């Protein structure tokens, strides 16, 4: 798939330019061949749009593809969907799922907006309504998702999620199907080396929805739990490192999502630590009503492929997934979970930048700085930390100091090279945010 920009400036210049803040801005952003007019909401950067269409999870010998195939074959009778375009509306991503108007996920500091009517999906749940509306009853949907975030070893603004859902009829036929499937799954789990720390299916703080019969909702929640416990066995059983004969430990925790109730999070005890694996719950009835399949009940889950792949393949830095270095890519084989062999750790080199923000300026969010760094130096920044922030008591000006740790995954950077790329970050910061370097 192609990603192109409506170019008025040279591509090199655009690469270091956030659309909304450059001086002579292009008037459109082009994603997957479609042009979108920009407006004052636009905050997507060229570095992010460049990632659209890479579809790492579709490569069967990439760790994300290997994990994707493993999960798809676990749910072998679910329809596994891929390749849905990442541009969605705020209605799809938020409103249709019951996100309140003031939910922080909607903020321009947290999500990548193409313009006020379009954003890059922040989760695969954005496709729930359309998928239910197509009449899918057992489905998986995998996709790239986008969130503005800090820079460190486990955060990257593009990552991959897999959503899964199963729909049951609301009446007695649905109840019979649930009871039979729950008995089958419970028998499988009873024979397996797994210890589950459960929470009640329903509780006053994690209730059934008013539209649901609590007994029916409890059966759906139980089916969700049994299905996901079985998935945890497929992914982590025998690999938990606890040793021969030691069962896998899975822990269920009450959670909250605007689009499910009851809701849960699942954690797995892996190599001595509890790790958060996924979020899930019984789908809000309004989602199914909106999809025109009202007489049904469904569960859904969403999991992040990178987080699980980092654990299973022992991949220490999330940037590695994007590496095209054969020393990374050639290590993996379709269908196999193998331990990543680090080829080298190149020296890191940090540089600080301290500055005054313009008086009365709207401020500079940490995510603005991180996007500026990514857009200027790509994956050469290993992490970014705000090391100092204060407001001058007399002038009322605020000051910030960020430390950027530069480290390439593929080669050594010379001090001169780091000085040069850091100078570009500083120049870009002055140009786009009008800061005064201290
Ligand atoms: N979309 C949620 C997230 O990104 C995960 C989720 C999916 C939770 C489906 C419940 C049901 O965190």
C-alpha cells in the first residue's frame, strides 16, 4: 500500500514538519491514497503517516505475525479480519462506544487527528459496530493503532492490537449454547496446568447492564473468562519459566471500559512478575443496538501484540519491531516462538535541552516534545525524560528541561553525529514552539 503526501514542500522538509505548525503548511494529508484537508486540529506528523501500511503483523515470520497466527489458530473457528484502513471518525473511535465527551483519550495531546472529523484509530474497538453490523458472530480483528505517548523501551506511537468477540442469542437458544460451551471449556481447563485467581463475574462495582438478565450476563462473562484462560494456556503454558509441572498462574481483575460492563483485565505470572495482558468485558448493549443486532449478547477483548511479543520472544526494546536489519528480521521463523538474541547494544549518548516557554503560551505537552523528537530523528531516540520544570516566580515564564537519550539499534553513533541531530531537535523546537533556549 502507498503512503503519499500532498507535497508543496520537498519531502525532506516535510519529514521534519508537523503539519499544523509549519509556516507554509500543505493543505492536505494523504493517507493510503486518500486526501484529507488539514485544520487546526491536525497533529499527525509525517513520521507517523510514514508507518501506515507497514502492516508488520501480516508478515508470517515477523514476531508480531507469528503471535498473530498463534492467536488466530487458537480461535480457529473465528473469522480473522485484517487490513482495515486506520483512518476512522471520532464517532467510530469514541462516541459509538459510549466514551464521555470529556474522556482524556479524545484529547489532541493523546490521539493523532488528521482533521477534526478524522483520526488514526487508537484501538481496534473502533471497528466493533461495523463488524457486529456485518453479522459476524465469532470474530478476530487485527490492526495497527496509534497513540501519542512518551519515548521509552515499551512505548511506541504505532502498535498493534487484536480484538476478539463472540455473539450469543439473547434468548434460550443462546443460553443453551453458552452452557454447553462453558462445560466444554471448563473440562479442558480442569485437565490443564493452570491456576486461576478469579473475581466474581458480577459485583456492585462491576455490574450487569440494566438491559441484561444478570444470570445470562454471568454466563457470558463466564464464557469470556474460560475462553481467555484457554488462550493464556496456549500463549504462556509451558513457557512461563516456572519449571516442569508448575502450573501457569492467571489473575482476573475488575476493570472499567466505557464500552463493556462487567469489565476485566487479565494478568499472567511470567518469569517472576505479574504482567497485564488484555482488557475485556461484556459488550454494552448500545453497541449491538447501534449495529442493528439488538437481540444478542456479546463478549469482547482487546490485546496489544507488542507487549505480549516482547515477553514471549524476550525482545527488550519496542523499536526493534520496526527494524529492517537482517540481524533482527532473519532471527524469526513462521510458526515458532524463539528467544531473541541481541546482536549488540550500542552506546547511548544523552543530550539535554533547556528552554523558556513563551509567556502566556499554551504550553508544550510532553507528547508534543516526543513527537517533535520522533519526527526529527526517527528511532534514534531511545528515551526522553523531563528532568526539570518550573515557573519563574517574578516573570511567570515557565522553563522545561528534557533529556534525550540517543542510541541506534543498528550501529554506533559518533559524538559529532549526536551533536548534529540534537541541534536539529533544538532548531525544530525553536521554529515550531517559539521557545527561548536557555
Ligand atoms: N479497546 C481496549 C483498549 O484498547 C481493550 C478492550 C477491548 C477492552 C474490548 C474491552 C473490550 O484498551
